[in-house]
């Protein structure tokens, strides 16, 4: 079965977020100020990068589909900082294991990465078809 997924080439505009903007995305327990500052730092790292995103899976935003290999180190640091939230992070204060898992391809994110509409500048829609295989 094949289905068309709307995928867009986009530029991230994620720098300059405030604590208030970060906190609005948390429904459950509010993170510590240290976690909020890590998230702000993480968003600053990926600001200006070109990525592929889709709006298929979220209302009012975009999910990351792919980023360029040349930006791997920036995304690695971005994700490690997000992993420092003790409520959802798997690698809290465990850089060594994170680096090992990332570099070996074993890293699995706990969830898809989503961005607010304001964080994403759409450049163009890409032609993307995904095949589902059921066994």
C-alpha cells in the first residue's frame, strides 16, 4: 500500500524562545528552570537549519521527517539537551551512553520531534511517497 505524505522543505526559526513559550508546551508536570534553559539552548543550536517536515501527524505544527547529514552533530547536541528532562529523558547526565548509542545508530527517540508553526518556514512541498508493508 502506498500513500502520499505531505512533506515540505523548510528552514527552522527556533532561536530566541522564552521560558514562557517553552512552558506552554508542557501539559503535565512543569520542568525545572534548568530543563527549560536546556530546551532554549537546544532550539538555538538548530536555528537556521534546513530540514524536511510534515504537517500530517500534528495539528498546528510540523513533525521532523529528516535533516541533512551535514547537520548531524547539531541535531545530536539538540537531542541530547532535550534528553536532560528527568521526566521523559533516557540519558539524563549520561553523555557517554548517549554518544555511544547515537554513533552506533542504536539511539531511539522517545517521541517524534514537533515544531510550532512559527518555528518553521516552508520553502516548498516535496514529492514524497511512502510504502507500507504489512506482513
